[in-house]
């Protein structure tokens, strides 16, 4: 699996539209949904697998379009945007299952097939993958933390 940017994310990061800008700005107060199964072919595609739950600050509840419990990022260093070490990002799953992949959504959390939604698909893993979790074996209502998440913004050619 690999990091896959949606067309909307590429366009937002390239600038030129309302709300566009840096990764840190575009994905301010974001949320990460964790799914079972195989990652879709691209981040424009509809979600696949079962939604296990949402990663938020401290595993708190999240509503699309509202900043409460949304994820924010450290300032980029050498093109890498990271989870702040002092902030706990966690999932309290609604369902049990194995985390196969995750989708990072902009604050509006637009789901389904879309070429305008701003989102990035990520591989889940323990010690590997972009989204490094304490475990990929999730149990409903049992909190699991995110150990690290670093997103590298590609350099211009």
C-alpha cells in the first residue's frame, strides 16, 4: 500500500482556490477513518472495507465541519508534516476488526466517490506503514493510540 492523494488534495495543495494552502492549513482539524480490508485503487474512489472507527484527539467524538477533536499538525520540517508528539491521537473503534488502511479527511469529511474531496489514503501498521498504530487488531470500544504519522509532501520537480 502507499500514500495516495485525491485529486481534490492535489488541487488544494497546489493552491489557487478558497481554503487552499499548506498541508498544515488544508488538513487543519482533520480526521482519520480506519477501515478493514484493502486500500482502494486511488483516493478519489469510494471507501472499501468496514469502517472501524475514527482517529481524533484523545479518541473524542468528531463531527465533519466542526473543529472539536480534529487533528492538527506540527509545522513542516524538510517537507514532512508530523503528528505533534505532545498530543494523543487515538481511536475508540465502533467495530472490531483488523485495520487495513486509513483515509485522512479534511475537516469536512467528504466520503464516497469524489474528485473534489480533499483526502489522502494511508497504509496502517505497527512499526511500518504511514499510520503507525499501537495495534492493528482493533476491538470495539477499546482505545488504541497512534504512535506516529509523518506525511511527506513531494518536492517540485
